[in-house]
C-alpha cells in the first residue's frame, strides 16, 4: 500500500465577497499533490428592507451563500484537463457526510432568516484524495501536471435560501478564506488517477415506471459512485420521489444492480453516514466501485429509476452527483503517462 507523506496545510488567500451572482477566480498554487481545498465564508450577512422573507428553501442555509464551485484545469501535456469539478453546495455538504460520517455545519450555528445581521463561519471542502480509498493518494492531484489550475466560486443570491424573498441582501461583510492541504506524494508512486466530480440538476416532469438516465452520465469514464439528492417543492429533500432503482448497467448493458427499493439502499448506507431515515431524507449514495477501489470502476454506466412526482411537473428534481475517474495507462510520476 502506498503511504501518503506528511500533509502541509496553508491559508493561501482571503478574498472579499464580490456580491450576489458574481464570481471569484483563484489560481491554485503549484507544488506537490493536492488533497483538498477548504473554503471558509466568514463575516456577517446583513438583510434589510423589503416586505416579505419568502419561503425558506431546503437548500442548506447558510451554505447556499455559494451557488457553485468549479475547478478548471489546463494540462501541461500529461494529465487530462477540463472541468475537474462542477458541484453545488448541497452535494459538497452531503459528500462530506458520506466521506466522514459527520456533518460540516456553520461553526457559529448560523441560519440566515429574516432581517438583521447574521454572523457566519461556513466551511466547504472540495476533495481530490478520497479518504475511503485504500490507496488514498491514488487520487491526489499532481499540481505540476497543469499549466493552469483555477478554482471558481459563484456566489448565490438571497432568493437561493428564501424563495419569493424581496429583501436587500448585503454580503459585503463576508470574506472567503481559501486553504489547501497537499503532500509531496507517496514513495510508491501511487498517484495514478484524476478525480472528476460533476453535479447535474434533472427536473422530474412526471411519474414514470422506467426512466433511463444514461444520457445524463458522461460516457467513456470509470465511475466510483452516484450520489442522488431528491428534492420537491422549494428544494426540500424528500423520500417521496424515488420509488425503485430498476437496474444499473455497465458499458456492455449488463445489469449488476437491480430491483432495489429505497429503504434497502438506506439500510446499506446507514453505517456510512450514521443517520436515521428522517435525517437522511432524500439522500442516496449508489456505490459502483465498492470500497472505492479504482480497480472496480464501472465504465459508462446507465441507471434506470421509477419515480413519483409529488410536487408536480418541473418542481421536483434530482441533483445527480457523479464521481468519475480518468485512469492513465502507466504510472503518472514517471512522466510516461497516456490518458486515452
């Protein structure tokens, strides 16, 4: 097994909130292997004016201060590039639960509600090295493999937390601290994969008895898992949408996971998150590579579901969060790598 060398933590940059709907672009420093990025939104949010708070959404509050995280890579000729991450705060928060059996709440217990000033200290963690992988350094990102490596933070609006809200939201008191954790690589040269994470929002137009989501999953990649969040009116997580996983097929259209009812999947995932049914409403992680072994990746999967539509057409939705991996032909550290 390839051990990870000692990790180094560092606060890289502090950036003022650019205002709702605007973005922060941060050039990730080169050097070593990136294990994770931690972004902390700290300061205060001031809500004034207007006449109505609107209806609270089920999106995590105050995590929904951020609308999206992206990591964009430009290859130096060895590692693959493109959008390595495109994820929403809901899945960042939920992934942390599945990865660590714990939550990552606001340090101050903040929930922004109504008018006034609310102090926040809200963390987000973007992972590159998977903590459950028996060889965790397999997915550490070699920063030297890129000429450009950017983190893009798209800031959310007040209406992301309160639908129909007409208040004035002032985020100027918020600062984003960007930390990273990286190492110098393993002595056994186990850095052999690039981890992609992508979230896709899929509206549910009606109840069905067979809905194949193959077209939503990028092909020609090996998949670790699929995390699905089922949301109804005002983005509230619910167990009332997913009725059954009919099957999951591999690239050869051979089913290997079929006729699974949601409670059975929940029983399997309880040890992963330490939650009750109520606390884990609407959350399902569908394992494809058991125990996160990269040797067990499922190529070009397809998933077929049965769903109901309690909120009505285009109200209910799925956030489909996929972890997929690009694998090289040979060891990345030697420089003789070919990604096809």
